C-alpha cells in the first residue's frame, strides 16, 4: 500500500480513483472547499483523519476509518460504498451514511440527522447516536450496547437484532418487519405502529399508545411503565410483569399483564384475550 502522512488538502476530488492507500494524520480541510476527496477509491486505510469537507467517501469499496473526526461541515460522508469498518470516530455531519452495505461501526459517536438510510448489513456496537429518521428503510442490522436519542427511528427497517441498548425516541419501528429486541430500554411515544413480527424480550417500555396496528407482535418478560391505550387493533401475544394504565381493542392473541387500570373494548373485532396475573 502507498502511505500518505500529514497531508492537508482542500482540492476537489483530491485522491479520486486511488487504490491501496494508507492515510495517516491527514486533513481534508481548507478555503478551496473541495468536495469528494476519496471518491471512487478502493482498499483505503484511514487513521487520525480530519474530515471537514463535503461528500468525502462516495463509491468507495473497502475502507477502514480509525480515530478520526467528521465535522458538521462533512455532509453526506459515506454514500454508495461497501465493506466499511469505522472505529473510535466522530460522525457529526448530516446524512453521514446512506445507500451503503457491509458496514461495522464500533466505539463511535454519531450526531447526524437522517443517518443510515437504505443501508444493508450494518453492525453497530458500543456507540452513541443522535439522529432523526435514524436507519430508515435499512435491512439486516445488528445493534449491541448502543444508546440512541432522536425521533422517527427504525422506520421501514427489515431484519434486525438489537441487544442491550437504550433508545429515547418516538414513533420508532413504524412499518418495521422481523425485528427482535432483547434486554433493552425503550422510552418513547407511539412505538411500533404498523409493525410486523416485532419481538421484545426482557425489555422495559415507557410511553403512551405503544404497539398499535401490529401484526405478529410478541412481548416476553417485559415491563411497561406509564403506558396507556396499548395494543389497539393489534395481533399480540404478550407477557407483561407490570401494571398497565389501559389496553384498547386488541384484535387477537393473548395478553398476560400483572394488572391493568382500564380495558377498552368498543369495537366488535376486539377478540384478544386479556389475563390479569395479579388480581389482588
């Protein structure tokens, strides 16, 4: 590989079309404000890189980024790229990851509205993220030890495994399919409406009107705090070891709950069974 160290450049397409590069202690920054520094490249190793210009990594096939920073001026950093490995990096520009595949992110900090759209094959672990419309229309995701804050997350996502995470969000998992969430905390309103085959295991859920219009919803050994108007028009099988404020019109399945303040059945289709486990 060709080693490039201590380079600072603001040229347009500074390293366009390069192959087999190792970049160390470099900066893409300067008044010329050149875009697309590493466009159409392959087999790139980047360490301690300061990305302060737009669209640096488009159509890149094989890139490792370590101990680096993408500032808020680094818009749309990684698009149409594959085989991406990112560690110990700040990803702070809008739309930082889109239309990519085979991505791993570890020990990183993501502050990026509209992050992760239409990504296939993403693993994130031991990281923090803040975003809106996080991961929309993406598939084949694994998350472990991730904290997230933002609205409208995981909409239209397919095939995901989530473990030991904390999400402070609202309108999460709308229209999602085939998602399993384990040992996690989810705080948010209007969770998972119109989802299909969503399973939550050993989770704590907080917020109004969760799990409405769901198909194939499963909750195993979960806690629901401050939740009301739950499960409206859903097919659900749930075991909830807590008090629930109200349950409204579950269409089918069985809900076993420690106790419930109000059961609302005001449509004839609401055939779901509700079992109170603690009637004291």
